[in-house]
C-alpha cells in the first residue's frame, strides 16, 4: 500500500513530460496532480500536505490513476474530468458547456479592485460574457451588498452558471441573463467586468489540444480577435453610471489593441499571480474614443 505522498509523486510523474498543456486553472504538472488529490480525498491542499504519511486504500488509488489516464488519453482539461476547479478561492463546477475559469481577474476580486474602486460604493455590477459565472459569482460572494448581473450568449454556459449560482447560494444576489452582449441588459452598472472572446482564428488554429475541448464561441472573435472587445468598449458607456468603470480582459491581444487605437491611453493592470492583458477604462474615456471604435467596427 502506498502513502498519500507516494500517490501524489506517482500522479505527478505520470503527468510530467507527457505532452500535456497546463494552463486551464493549473500552472504545471505538480499543480494538476494536487488537483486530482483534492478531488479524490475531498480535502484542501493543507489537509493533504498534513497527512502525507497516511496509507491510501486501493480503490482511491485506482480512482486517481483512472483520472490521470483519462487526462492523458483525451487531452481534456483536468477541470472537465474532475468536474470542478478553484477560482478566486472558491470551488466552481466546470464542464464542456463553458471555458475553464482561469482569468487573472480573480486576483482583482481578491484585492477588492484596489486602487481603482471603493467596492463599498458599488451597488450594481455586470459580468459580461460570464461563461461558468466564475467572475460575477466570486464578486458577489465576497461582496454581499452588490447585486450582480451575469450574462452570456450561450444557453449551455448559462445553465452551468446557474448551477454555480445555486452552489454558492446566491439566487437572491446574482441574476443570469441570456444576451448577445448588451442586447437584453438594462443597467445602469457601477462596474462592468468582462473576459470576452479575444482570440483570432489564426491563433486558435495553433493552440494546444486542451483549448479545442472548450467551446470555440468562448475563445474566438473576428477582426483578429478584436471584434467583441471593441463592441464592448463602444457600447459599455450606455450601461455605465457616471463614475462607472469597465475592466476588460484581452490577454495577448493587448498589443494589437494598443496598435489599433494609439490615441487611447490604456491602463494595463499588473498581476502578482500571473496573467496579463486586463485594462481598466472609465466611461468618460470610452465616450471620448467612441468614433474610433465605431470606425473600426464599420469601416
Ligand atoms: C473567454 S470566455 C470567458 C468566460 C468567463 N468570463 C471566464 O472568465 O471563465 C467568453 C464567453 O463569452 C461568451 N460569448 C461569446 N460571444 C458572446 C456574445 N456575443 N454575447 C455574450 N457572450 C458571448 C462565450 O459563450 C463565453 O462563455
């Protein structure tokens, strides 16, 4: 019989040098092996680390090994195989209906959006393109005074988001709306947060297999990955209160966005825990450049 520590080492070794890509809620093979341990033992990282010498029964070993071989054989993100993932210190259900939560916006939520916002003054917020609901739900969970709308075009994504709303017991505080961007939303919002699709077709074709297991609707958008981000920048002012802010993630499309709109003084946020390509824009700034955004979308 092996100990927990030995099982962890075995899982880690099986996941290492196996051609897998790590980036869907985990950073490397070690992180992913720990995700399997947390799932099979239903324990936190600390609980697992404190009980490394405990012997593991054969059934649990087999369960963990089966999960890892499924990962190696299918190249599905581990979150889809175990059905859950950690985001902003909370557990979220995860499956093929929506992207695996991994946005650096989790760190912003953890830092109360400092120094840009005083969350105590925020009453209503929107998580646009919510997918699994992770951003809006985490925001609501940590800030019980904020009413949060979460919206997505995909019915499938919204059904998963609704499961996550229930999981966190937030039915009274979080409202899920099916909407093509702002079409079905009324606002006004003090805060809009969005991690929309921002990958070009060309970039998509070169992504590791793990991304191909996620809904393509969540990743790609025309005009080299800029169409949806620019539509959001164009329409957001109409839905923002006077002092409202938009936090928009565009990942590696940040350089193209800068080059496309050289007059806009984008403020990019630095993250301590990894990730980049999130900017913060005020309503005033967005209104100032709305002609540029319009020309880009309808040249
Ligand atoms: C990058 S995923 C992000 C999901 C989630 N915010 C997260 O961080 O995990 C983008 C999401 O945008 C949604 N989406 C794509 N086009 C949309 C549109 N026109 N209107 C609303 N949502 C859209 C997709 O269904 C997908 O769930």
